[in-house]
């Protein structure tokens, strides 16, 4: 029996050291941090023995929902892992956190696609070999199979798409007709003053308004085009009742009819309300205007961190997250429901679940939408947003 | 004979005693502040910090008027909150310290409960109350008032209401402590000298409770310039205040140098306002 650095310690401590994964590979900074976090967890929370004895500790930065025990527990059990979560509340914030050093502790990230793609040039994400994911992609809708250009950086795949949906007006069909929202014109109609809600979620309300102004925000913009964006935002603020950062406020307003429509959100906002039986709340996509598609398809994706000390397990977890079983759970969470990229899940959905997800409408929405990706001038547009908001007060 | 204590910087004992505090202040306050200041001279590129020295951020801050519009609005709201809080808190604190002595423990417990209840919960509670279809309008409609009588949700008034509601206990407690510490014999002496109740209050109670008013004002002002929940939830986000601007800049724009610069500007301006107010109040006291 070989002697190692902890052989002289009592048996109890030796077991803990093994459980924390500090036994063989030595004590690098990453292991030290994870070990400390694990030890602190055990000491402070009195975690049960099974968790403390998991062979591998992993950290998963994700939106709420990806951490659902029904998704994660089977993986932990099958792989003898203990996954801790770093829940993000907005994608830029998560990206900023990774850049600030969290990339050293995080193994896997599930976030909005543009921010996953940005992880490529930022040197944060591990480039994936699509051939390693053939079995995963076999179940995918064709639209998200490789080469899926929005998730690529210089020809390399950065992540795998997981959930998706569409951005368009969210309306209550009891107080307005979906046909009225074939354009974004009602947003600017003086008759709707103080009846429009805008989701204050970074670029989400800006991009549809740019499209309405005839500007494609996913292409490089010149000063004149940016000024058009400025004007359309200025006009939008005139009719806006509230900018909300919280889904429930918008959902409540739509349900009680105090809000006619909500801009900058979409199926992400409506699906959870529909799950509760309010089928009168729906997300629609305006029709193309002068050849420019007015809707936006958002996609969430998952990537493995370059600095992960468990690259194989992380890729295994990634495959697990997009698997049929996990994707079915991910599609119908309590907080939000969304369609997933895994086509095989369709067979599991009941007609009611399909109705909740507006699956009869999803390809219409897809066909009338831009694929959300990195908007080259987004920082200028966000600055314009701040300026116009300050001017509006 | 009084022993004069020598306090010279050459005194090693003084250094030893001051060392923990100096280390704490340096590591937890000064060092982050210096790092924040250094950060303002860097640039971002493609949402990443680019360690290149530049004055671009400060040029941006001093040339874009909207930052100052939002800062001005923030200061105005914070000052308004201070004024309203003091006006409301003083009679409550005075009553607690003088008229309701018998019940002051129960009342303090109630105020403390309001104090420790989560601000998010309370703020969203106001939304449910003030909404077009909320409890206030429902009750008023049943009393015969026109529909949607209460219609100030998502305005600055609603923001102010939320700020006052959440920050009021700070003023109540600081003023209460101040009034409670007033020597009652001074007030009785004023009565003996022929002062009316109002004159005794004006000449004795109010001046002696000034430290509490001042402490409460500073506390509320500094907390007021940092609020982001109330303007976002009750104000409808249409009149953003500096904290929200800074959050947006750090998180949504991932522009850390600009966020750091706006943070420093807010800090400096807030401290300047407090010092200015302090000086004016000091001059008035000296002149009185």
C-alpha cells in the first residue's frame, strides 16, 4: 500500500479527503477551493453522508430550472458526483462573473446563446467536437443540428442548444386580438398610452423595436441607423406604462387586463401562465415588414468551461441536460415552460402540454423570426436606451 | 490634577492600538476603492475588460448629460425622502418618547417587525395595493369613488412612497433615541420660566433632538441615493435612479469601467451633499 500525503491522519479525515477528491491529484487551487466549499458545506449544513462522499464535485452555472433535482439527481447517482449550482439571473451578469474569475470554479454553463458564443473569443469555453455529440444531435430538430452557425466561433462549436422560444408581443386575447399584433404598431398607438409593458431585460426590448424601425440589429449599424433606433425607443417610451424586470409583474398585468401587451418578452413569459390554465395569454410574432422578419428566436445553450478540471464529466453532463428525459423536464418547469431542441421529446408531450407550449405555432414563429445572436452594436443601443430613458423622465 | 495623555504619532502604543482598524479600513475599504478608481481608467472591448489606460470612460461621464440627469433625479428623490421621513417620523418618535411611554415597547416591536420584513416583499405588496385593479381601487370603488381613483403606481410618487415606507424606521429610531435622552428637567425648567408648551418644545425639545434628526437624515439620504427596488418596481422603471443605472452598466452593458466611474461619481456627490448640509447646519447652529 503506497503512502500518500494524508496517510498519517486519522481514518475519518482520510475518508473526508478522499471524498473531496483531494487524494490523488494533489492540491491545486481549483481543488483547494472546491474542497473548502465542500468542507464548509458539510460543516455548516450537516449534509448527509452520501453527498459528502461523492467522488467528484462539480459546479454548474445555469438558469433556475436546469438545477431541477429530477434532472440532476439521476446524473449524480450514475456518476458519483455532487453538483453545486451558481444560478444566474441574467446572462450578461453570468458572463461578467465568469470573466471575473468564476471560470476557475465553474465546469458547465447554461445561458443565452449569444453569451455562450461570446465565451469562445473570450477564451472561456471549451471548443466542442460535433462528432462526439452525434448521438445527441440525432434527436435534435434539424434547425439546431451542426453546423449551427449562431453557436460557432471561427468555425468551432462552442456549445449545444438546449431550449428555445420566440420574442414577440405577449397579449391577453380577452382584451386584444392577436391579429392586431401582426405589427408592432399598437405599441405606438396613442389610444394605448399607459397600456404597454416593456420587459427591462437588456437588449430584448431594443431588438424588436429596431426591427420595427426597419433596422436589422444583427448587422453592423451606422450612425443614421442608430438614430432610427433612438427615435423608435423614444416613441415607445411615450406609450409605456411600465418597464418591468420581473416576469410576474408583467404576467399579472396581462392577466388582469391592466396591460394590453408586453414587449421584449415572448413564449418565456406566457408559457408559465398558460400552464396554470390561462390559455388567453399568448406570445405572437408580428409578420415580416418590408422583407424584414420581426420576431426573434432566442435559444439557450450549454457550454463546457475550458478551465474545468472535469472536462469529460462536464461533457457527459452536457449530454445529459439535452437528453430526452432531461429535456422533457426542462420543457415544463413550474417557473417557465419552453420548447426544447430535442425533437424526440415531442412524443412525450400530451396534447395539453403541447398547447401550453404553443407547439402548433412554434414553426410559424420560427419562420417569421430572426435567429438571436450577437448584435454588433448592442452596446451603443444599450447606451441609447439609457439616454432615452433618462430623457423620457 | 488632570493627567494629560500624550498622543503623538511617535507613540508606538498608539500605532499598535490603531493597527487593527487601519488594516481593516485599508483592506476592506481603501483598497477596493483604489481598485475601483483604477478600473475607471481601463477600457472594455467585446464585453471584456481590456487593461489599457484610457480617459475614455471619464470623457463619457462628463460629456453625456443623461448620467447627470439621472444623478440629479436621484439626489432630488433622496432629499425628498429625507424631508418626508423626518416630517412623519418626528411626531411618531416624539409620541413614543413622551405620550405613549406605557406602550412604547409594543409599538417599537411593531416598528421593528416592519423594519426586518424583507423590502422586496413590502415593495411588491404596495404594487398589489396600488395597482389599477388593486386593493385600494377595489375598496374605493365600493365606497362610491370613480374607477381607478388611485392611479399613481409607476410614477415618481409611488417611488417616493416606497422609499419613505422602507426607510422610515431609520428616522423613527434615531429621533426617538435623541428625544428619549433629553433631560426632562430642562423642559420642566422651561415651563417654570413661563414658557408655553409650544415654546418649550420649540426652544428645548426640538434643538436637543437635532442630533437624532441629523443622524436619521444622513442615514436616509445615503440609503436613499442607493435605492433601486422602489424606482424599478413602484416607479415602473421609467425614472431610473443611479443605482439602477450602475447595475445596468455593470451587468447589462458589462461595462465595468463606466460602472465603476458612475459609482465613484455617486459616492463623491453624495458625500459632498452630506458635507455641504453639515456645514450649512453647523453655520446655522453657530449663528443661533
